[in-house]
C-alpha cells in the first residue's frame, strides 16, 4: 500500500508554467521567432537545457554551447525576477488542504521537481515545511522521463518505489513515475496523461481515500 507521496512542483502545487512560458517566449522573440502554447506543453517537466534545445530547434536556430549557456542564463534571470515576486496566493487550489491531510494521515512526502529554482518557489509560497525531503534539479543528472528524481525521493524517505505515489502534470513526469515502479496520479487531462493510474484536474479533487484505493 501507499506510504509516501512524491510531488512535482510546477503545475501540481503552483502554476509557474506561465512564468516559464513568458520567459522562454521573450527569449525566442529576442532571437527573432515565436512558439505556441501548444509547443509550450512539451516543455513541462523538461530541464532548462533540454527546453532551450527544443525551442532553438522550433526556431530553426543553431547556437554554440557557450551561446546556449548565455541564453539559458538570460531566460533564468527573467524567470527568477518573476518567481521572487510570488506569494502564497499562487498556490494551486486544494494544495494546502491536501498536504495537511496527508501529513495528518501519516504519509511522508517529498518534492520531486526538475527545477533548479524550487527553493525560491517553496520559500515564497510558504510550502517548504510540508516536505520531509526535497529533490530538485540541483540534485539529479538525468531529467524526466528518467525516474532518477523520484527514485531519489523514495530512497531518501526510506520507501520502496511501489509504496510511493507521484503527483505529476507532465507527460514526461508520469512516464518517469511509471518507469520507476511507482503509482502516478496525473494532474490535468486524462487524454494527455494516458499512463497515469488516476487523473484529476487538481489536488482539490483528491482525498485520502483515493490514495488508499490505488
Ligand atoms: P528551472 P517541475 C520543471 O519543473 C518545469 O516543469 C519545466 O518547465 C522547467 O524547464 C524545469 O522545471 C526546469 O526549471 O529552469 O527552474 O531549473 O514541473 O519538474 O517541477
Ligand atoms: Mg510539472
């Protein structure tokens, strides 16, 4: 049965995807092209460097590694400007109630995010205290759909993968959970998150009983 919960950050607990989108678009526009909201879906859960590679490919632009470093740093500076202004109001509906409920019910929880900025976001939104362990983009070498980020979370919490459930909004993240041998609750659309064991529109739609039934 499920003993631990592993949470993705962006798109599950907070909606930072809009800030990523704005900053990446600004970068693309600076180089001289644009991309759509639909293309932006493919960036969810994907690391910073891999996101940049995808965007440059959409624009048909080639850059050297050092130019890419500069571009990624520029995008991140715009993104950080936005997230440092975040407030607890930006926590997605139901998040605080659900995190409180699982804590009371005795489940352990960890963050499993691809972001290198998770520290600022958790601090600004006052969510940090809910997590027993935090695994983010600073601690992993392989990005989702590789299961590394979630396997590390399970290990730090001291549970086997099959005792863990992952909450994910990204296709790559759900795939990572399944490849790691965990249950996955998709946050979003059933037609998109096809590999998930259960899909809901947000944490506000989940109860402890849903975890017991997995
Ligand atoms: P950063 P998650 C991911 O966070 C985002 O979904 C993805 O769009 C972003 O590129 C990635 O973090 C890296 O973020 O540039 O802040 O290191 O969904 O895994 O919490
Ligand atoms: Mg996400």
